[in-house]
C-alpha cells in the first residue's frame, strides 16, 4: 500500500461522529444540522430541464476536454463575472467533476517529489490553517509536506505570505489559497494577491486558487475579487496560476459534481493529459446542464438573497452570546466561544439537538497553536426558519 496513506487523519465529520458516540440528543427538539456545507436550496428548474433533455448523451463516452460549448460558456462567464478578457476555451479551461476531486488531483500533477533538496527534505505545499481537508490529503499523497499559515482574527483571517521563511519558500512547489475562505469567509485583497504573485514569480511555485464560494456574497455591487481578476488588475499574466470553481454552491447542485479549472495554459495542458488517464471526464448530460447553469445569472442572484436574509437575521441573535460577525462571503458563521469548541459542540447537540462542527477539527497545530480551537463553524444552508430557530435556541441556552 502507499505508505503516505498512513499520514491521512480522520475526516472532520468522522471525528464529529466519534465525538457524539453514546450521546443522545434532546428529543424535545428536531435536529438542525449546521455542520456540513451542503447547499439545501432548491436546484433551479432550468438546470434540471437541461439535464433531462440531454440524457441521450449517456450513450457516448465523454471526452476529457468536454464540449467546446461548455468551455466557451465558462470562458464567457469568467469574462462577465470578473470584467476581464475571456480565457481561451481551447487552451485555458478544463471542465472537472467538482472542484474537490480537481483540487486533490492537481497536487499529483504539479508536485515533483524527485526535487528533494540535498538534505532529502520533501517538497512543501503551503495551505491556510484552518483549511479544507483535501489540501492536506493531496499534499501527503503527492509525496510532499504541508506548511500551514495560521489565519486568525488577529491577522484578519488572512494568510501572511511575507512571514514564510525563505528556506520554506525555496522548497515550496504549490500554494493552496481559498478566497472566499472556508471557514472564515475572508476574501483576499489586491495587496495580498500582489505579494503572493511576487513570491510565485521569485520562487516558481504554482498557485491553486480555490474559489468555490465566490458567488455567495452579500453586496451585489461588490463581488469578491478573483485570482484571474487580481492578475489582470496588476498587469500580470496567468503564469503558475490556476483557479478552481464549482456549480455546487453557486447553483445548488452539489450532487451534479460540476466545476472547472482555468488559467496557465501550460499547466492546463499537463493537467488534461493527467486527467485523460485518470478518467474524470464529465457526463455529457451534466455538461449540458452545466452550460445552462453558467449561462444564467438570475438564479444565482436569488440564491444570494436567501443567504443574505439568513445572515442578516441570525448573526445579531448569535452575536449576543458568541463572538461572531457577518463574513465577507460564503455561507459559514465562524463563531468564537468562551469554552472549548468540542465541549460546546457536545452541549449544543446533547441539549438542543443542533449539530455544529468544532473549529479545531478544521485545523492543525502549527507554530505552537491550533487556530481553530474555541471556534465553531455553522453552515447556514438549511431553510431560513431552521436557521432562525437554531440561533434562538443557542441564544436562549447560552
């Protein structure tokens, strides 16, 4: 077996199940699950119609590159969303079966474990901390070593790239960034992108920009800055830059497994080669439904309005008993507690039948601390009424 498998830690939701072993939730309440970031809003009918109208595509093997129509639609969406020149549909865009599998597979492509230095040290992958667990798993199974950059309220939940020692940067081959961030909802600003780009140009590492939450925000006049957009504003090309985007959150289709990668054409070419062997081509019916989804922005605006209503109502209630505020974007509340995150999660589950995720499960101890400790993550994905009920239960209880 691959020895690196032994480096993988239990997934946060397995740890949560273990934490709740033997605990019976209060039967006086219905369960409200705020632990998993799985969109619960209705899938738009136009996507369902496109899916069922193209079932004849199931009779054919899909190509790795996907249809030109889908790639062109994605290129047009990128140009429209970020007000930049559309990337080449032929060379700079590749459909993927959800951003999760692409984020994992990407490390297997770009990490060169033969480039260990003279001390036989492994290549470095830099990631935020707390973080999406796929980054760590992908790092280990690519034969690399993670270097975590703690993000905390003290540093405005930002990755301080300038603080990374030169000897670490010299071994770095890949940097994962997540903007808007999971779990904080923090959006990287142009100055932070400038610093990261300059380091990439100096040390030659690749940037994997996870933007799966880019379309969940609360000010229609101020959408989150994207990586390709930041590069354009700074007069920079797409060298060593790849973005990862998804329809799961944007269009409420997590089960459809549809997203894309875009950016550096040389890297896209190599990633396409890898994926030809990896066997992750997108179902033709899903390609047609994805085309319909990326072509339509109206349902996305409506989706944001639902989330905005939840955050506007829920956050002030919880802010009376927890340290929490409305994030820049995404659909998580990252709340600080006066007691340990695992203790609070147990209490809320046992006494209120509310499931939240302990923040320490989303992070690792790095630089002397686990930055997720004493935080809980609440995903406001359930219906408005349930979000409001959960907030009131927690407020009254605490």
